[in-house]
C-alpha cells in the first residue's frame, strides 16, 4: 500500500520541494513513473464491463457476421473469384513484354562463322561483322514483343462469362453461408432461452420440494405423518436437484455453441448470456406465395442456377478448342556485338500466326464430353436444390402449425398443472393430503412448464426456418 504522503506526491508532483536541478530531475522521473503505474493499473473498457455480457439475438448476429471464420472464408473466396474475372477480362487486351537475351559462341573459327542459334525466345540475329568471315563471340539483344489474339474459337469470351458467373455464384454462396449462420445462431439462442426458463422452473420446483420437506419433517415430528413420506420427499428432491444440474449444463453448452458460432475463442475471458423472452408472434401463412418467393430469392437455389450457367460456358470453352486460333504478333529488337568494332543490330517483324488442331489423340473430344457430363450433373443438382427448397418451405409451414398447436395445448396443461399443484400443497399443509399426489403434481407441473417453453422455442425456430427457406432471414 502507498502511504498517504507518497500518494499525494504522486498525484500532485508540484508539492515536491524544488531546491536544485537534480531535485527537478528526480521530480520529472517520479512523474513519469507515476504515469506508467497509473496507465498500467487502469482497466480497459472491456475489463470495466466485466467478463460476462447479456446479449440479444441481434447482438449475437452482429458479432457473428463480423467475426465468423466460415463467413470470412466465403467472402475471401468471392473476392478471389472477382479477381479471377478481372484476370479473364485481361485476355481481351494485347499482351506486351520486354525481353532481353545474351548469347556467347566459342572462340574457335567454326563457332564464330556459324549462324547464332536462338536462346530461349530470342529471335535469330544476324552476326556482327568485323571483317570477312569474322563474327563477335558475344551478342546481346533487347526488344519489345506484342501479341494480340484475333480469334480463338470464342474461348476468351466464354472464359470471361464463366468467370463472371462464378463471381456471382460465390456471392450467392456468401449470402447462403450468412443465412445458415443466422439460422444456427437463432436456433441456439432460442434453445439457450428455453434452457434458462427450464432452470428457473426447476429451481422453483426445488424450492417447493424443500418447503414440502420442511413441512413433512414437522409433521413427522408431531406424529401427523409417517417417516416414509419424508423419505419419499427426500428422494424426489435429490432427483430434481440432479435434473437442475443437467439443465444448467445444457445452458452452458448452449453458450459454448453460441460463442463458437459467433467466432469467439472459447479461451477468451468472455461469456455470453441470452437476453430476451420467448414470444408467440402470430403469422399468416401462404404456401403458394412462399414457394414462388423461394424460387426467386433463395440463395442456395440462385447459386445452383449460377453453377449451371458457369458450366455451360465451360462446355463452350471445350468446344472452342476444336476451332482455329489466330494471333497477331509484332516484335522490335535491337542489339549488338560485345567485341570492339561490332555494329548494332535492329529488327522489326510483324505477322500473323494460325494454329489448327488436326489430331490430338481424342483429347479434345473427350474433354468436351467430360464438360457436357458435368453440365448434366449441374442441371440435376439444380433440380435437386429446387426440390429441397420446396421441401424446406413446406416443412417450415408444418413446423409452425405444429408448434402453434403445441403451445395452446401446453399452455392449457400448464395452467391445470399449476392449479393441481396448488390444491395438493394446501392439502399437504393441513395434513390431509397424500404425499404421492403432491410429488406427482410437482413432477407434472415441471414437465408442463418444460413442454410449454420447448413449444415456444420450437415455434420461434420454425419462424426463422421459414424466413430462411424463402430467402428473407435477414
């Protein structure tokens, strides 16, 4: 602990007497040390907020959309596809390159008098003459080469279109990944709320059993109840406490899953607690309208449709390999000999090259057949995705209707169970009840409470599933 006088000096350094430059230096050093101590000891805003935080579903979704590794990976894949489209578009432009070469021939006369062979992509150069039959040992050259594809059987256009469609496909996959993430977050969040309600109901049941245990013990002491009744209450209380531990573990597990989906490391000193209530929002369902909307909005279906379009372009690329390729080539090169007296060389060439595949061992034909088979598969996958989307929409409708009926039934059962429990508790308090009836009533009330909260959680999850199925989860 700091002494009061020292603390005053640390906070108010002007209170330190100034008698010499050395003293001033000591005061300055003390101030610097004080600032470091105060800054080091000041908690960050996150530390002031504490390690636990109550979050709503919107908070959870917002954090997950910013930090989820799966969603970030999908976004990077879409970015890579966009760059691939830019690269494909670049093939429509001329390709220009600057090149340089160096060539050395041996010192013997035969090497000096022969025509120089090309090195790499270096064009054939005339020798630098220093006299009749004399050539330089070393030749260097540098130039500019330009190539422009005039016709390649439509492969460049098809490749550009395929890369464009692939970019759209990956963007649809980003939306699909986000939709799946939001649905999983919502489902986990509602389960967390459900388990929290179950914990409260079980704790209330434990409290009621402890009160019953207390009353039964007093009745046993005065001879108004048999000891076996007290043992039955004790057994039931122990069982409910075990149930309470299990439900609390379910809550913690839901928080772990929620934290993982949000992209938060489990080792971080940060925990989440679901904040909110399980409501019952009435909706009007129109299956035909939802099916039409899902057909036009569902990201998974749009991505599957894009996959078919991209594969159609790949078929065109494969077929284009059978057609001639025509390219315009231009080249300027300058160079000279390394020996003294060598004259410089300059050369400009322009021309057109044509390539026609005549025999490839059946490779091109097989490649076309392979891409056409992939196209058939992509179309089959699209039809499957379409049927899956229709099934999900109809399943969501059925789940909503089922959950609504379960909510009404569970609510009525919960009211009856609470009234039955109240009557049995009153009968037990006056010593006219049967302990088995009380225990059964308490068990029935807890089960009814659990069924009701589960029906509410399932209903809210079904609503999210419907919005996801028709492409409107966000």
